[in-house]
């Protein structure tokens, strides 16, 4: 019998790979996508992607979406309080586990596990400790498509923002950058791949520098 699991969805590449891994394993039933959205901007927190594009992902995935609204420059206490409220709602509905797309950041895993333990839930990490170079190759090979929506200019040239994650994107990454951006080098929006019923039509818009990061706005077609 499949176990119910809530999925902590960012809209990006690692989330997509982790969701695909859960679906192909066949041991879980994904109940809902849980995504933090910055209320003042109506965009996915950190990634800066418009909420309408998040909603179109959920629609194409055929999964319910639960946006968790947080303020700009959200402090940890508020973030944890809002997440706790959301998690308790889903625990009451029978989902006792939460899946994440994290790969190798040990401190982040410990943080997530501690927060979930406080509400009586457990964490699932479908792509944990996978080799990120292999994951990047697999991402392209399996037909996923994504756009870099946010880059850290301390690590990557701003020109990476707005680029599609094809073989040339990964080949052009500097030696010190993780191929999956696991250290925050870049964040992405996935618009096609084997988990989607239909591709999400998007086009790139304005590029801006904000809060120390370079963002490329995405617009729905």
C-alpha cells in the first residue's frame, strides 16, 4: 500500500527530479505540493517566479497546490510558524511524511528533520547523496527542460540568468559551481519533462538585480 507524502515543491530542477524519483519508485502517493510564496510579490520565495506559473506547474502535474504565504525578508520564526500551520493541516489529513529535493547539504537536512519532528512528521529525500554531475546529465537525458531564473553573481556571470538548462549550460558552468546549484549558485523553473502532462508555455522577460541576486522574470505565454 502506498504511503501518503506531502511534497515541498520549489518549482525548480531538484524538486522535479525528486518528484520523478518518487513517482517511478511507486512507494508513495503524492498528496499535495507545498510551496512558500512571498505575499508582497506573489512569487515563489527565493526563485522569484510568478505564482501563476507555479499554479500552471501544479495543473500540469495534476496535483493540488498549497501556497504558504510569507513576508519579504522573512525571519525564521515566522517561516517556521507558517510552515507548522500548513504541515499540521496535512498531518490531520493523513500525510505523515514530507519529501524534499535536497541533495547533500547536511545542515539543511538536519534543520528540516528537526522541524518535522516537532509536528510528528518525517522527511523523505529521494535524491539524497546522488552525484550532482550525474543528476545534471540525467536531467537533460530524461527530457526535463528548465530556465535559470536566479543566479548568484558572486559565482556565476549574470548572463546565466534566463538561459535554458541544456548541455551547453552545464558545460559553461565555472569549475567551482555545483552542477545542480546545490550551494545556491542558481535557481530554476521547470516547464517540461516526464512528470508533466503538457509543457508550460513561458518566455523570458526583464532581468534585474535584487537583494544581491540576478533575476530573470518569466512571463506566461
